[in-house]
C-alpha cells in the first residue's frame, strides 16, 4: 500500500470477500479510502463449489458479521454487496436479492452508501436500481465492441454517483518490449501484437489489455469525456498468483501495475503522471540496450505529468510534441535505434518541468543491492526487502540481464523468500537462488526471533562482482 500510495492511489477496493482486519487498520492509519466488499457470488454459481452452495443459509449472517466488525473503521466509505453476480441476468429475482442485501447494510450502518459491482447489467435492468452508487466493471469505457455505458447510466440515474469499480485490466510483463509497436492506444493481446506465446510474455509498452479491458489511456479518456464519473479502481495494483491471462501456462497475472516482486512496471509511472500531477515526472521507455536493432525503428514513449516534451537521441532532437485532448502519453513512433542515450525535456505551461535520460548498458558486471530498511525488529516478523540490480561497470542497469543470483545470510537473520517478478517462473519462493528477470531480483530477510545484532546478506552471481548488505535487528 505504501508503493501504491507513492504512485498516487488514494483508495482501495477489497475483492471480493471480507478483508483481514489488519488491512483495515493500515488503511485507517495511512488515510486510504476503502470500498469494503463481501460476496463474489449470490445464488447463481460461477464455479461448482463457490459460495452459491450456502448463500441462502449464510448471506445474512455473513453480511451482518462483516458490517458489525468493520463499520467503525473510518477509512471505509462504502459497502459492496456483490461483484459481477449472475443475478444481473435474472431481472426481478436478482433485484429482490439486491434489495434485501442493501436493506441489511442500511440496518447495520445507515451512514454509508451501498453498491454492487456490475459488468453486464444495463441502465434499464432491475439490479442497478437497488444500489446507492452505480459501480461499473469495464462497461464505462466499453467492453470489446460495445459502446461505453457511462452516458446511459447517467441519463437513467442522474442523482446517483457513478464510478468504475474495475477499470483497465491492462496487461504487461515488466521490462519486456516487443516489436513492431502498433499505432493504437489500446488493443487486446495477440501473437506478435503485444504478446509472445512462446515466451509467455506481454509487451511493456502498456498499450495492451485483456479482451474485456483496455489500456489506462482508453479508460481515462472515457472518464474525462464523462466528468460526472467519480473515479476508478484499477484491476489490479499488483500482479497476483493465478488468473494468468492471456497465458494460462504462467504462474501469475499480468494485470498488475506492480509485478509480483513489488517492482513497478512502466505503467506505474503512467498512473503516477495522472494521479500526482504536481510531481515533476518524465519516464521514458523502452530501455535503450538493443544491439540487434541498430538502424531499426524503435518507438519511444514518454509518461509525464507535463504537457509537452522534446526527445533527443544522442543529442539530436526528434521533435517537440504536445499532448492532445484525451491523450495521456507522448510518443515518437519512428525513432531509429542507435546505441548511446535517449533523453527528454518535459515542459508544463511552457516552462521546463522535468528531465530524464536512458543510456545503453554495456556488459553486465556488477550486482548492486539495496534494502528498503536497514534496521528491523527481532520478532521473527519484521522484514527487509532487498532489491538486487545487475549493472554494467558504469552503474547503468543491464535491462536484459538474467544471471542466476545466489543469496546467503549470516548472523541474526534468515532468508525468507526470493522472487524476480517473472510471471512465467514456477521456482519456489523459498529458493535461495533466483535468476534475475530483466535485471532485477528480490530477497526478503527477517531477524531470527529474539536475536539482536548484525545481519549480513550477500548476493553472488557467476562472472559478476557480488554485493553485500548490512542489516541490524533490535
């Protein structure tokens, strides 16, 4: 949540079950707003063994229990009693259940609105009339070839708040860039067009999405063209184990703004450019280490909180561009690759706003390790997350490096887990070895219970200069 708050997120939607109490304690402390959600299915099943089997007997007890447990958390701003339930299709019968759940919520807490996340129901159907807030999953921007539903719901329910309870479902693998790059702002993943079925990786140009979803750019255009929309909850903040659309041979999802190891994808900076407009930001992509692409067209995109920018390749201007209405990135689609450096100067209201540069990396040479905290509690629970980056001899990240890294821990601590954010890796999280994925790997270390003192963490890889981190438990 700290990572997402740094991006500019100010709210989280729980999905699709009562959250851990500790999570709500943290949202209270951190000032994050919460949509608290209880059911993913009602009487109509999604899978053979889901909650529909006991919904008739347990829905009231479970709903009241969650409401009574959570209603004193100030971070909660609304209750959700369902997500994409099958009763969207059942007219009066579904509305009867929706009304009953809404009434129970109002009995237990008359101070907060009640909603139900819908991915099918249309304005003239019965279910939308049961809620205080119209919550749409993907329908706002439009699913596949269907038109966006924001205007229709606004016309039918002009006095109800409307928001996107799931938007985007954009897909990408951190640090993976595929060519050619289509001249679109949103597209489904297809072989050779955003997707590599052989390697099961999705391009990180952040233009691609699940078939039912859209890029961040398309989602924002739908919201900005309908300014009565209150905001969005993006599916998802982090990659998560399971649902690895579009490659079901993989381990984890591709929809996260942050990968499973906690490393931001490029999309993170696209969201940050919108959600933190006062932060001077200029984020260039892709990386600039393409020895096989000399002389080939290699598009460059910029995510910036500025409104225009000028791009340079080895000091030569590629032109100055300005964001058009409903445009959320700047792109130079015909840049020809040559090794060296790409750099950009971003402007806002005609004044220089931010600068950024990306250099070509030489051969991988060094491991660089950095902990997120150097002091941890000696309780066996507190953790230090250590990012290991592979660089060249000059400190430039080697963005395609995949050397296998070995971790050892000495002293008052122990290794808990390793990861690299690769959605295709099935290696155990408990492994003390981990291949880097596009230059990065992660080690998680904790103190041994009751042991205070020095902790030494070492990372080594064949042919690279190793790294050492000193931690302390107290």
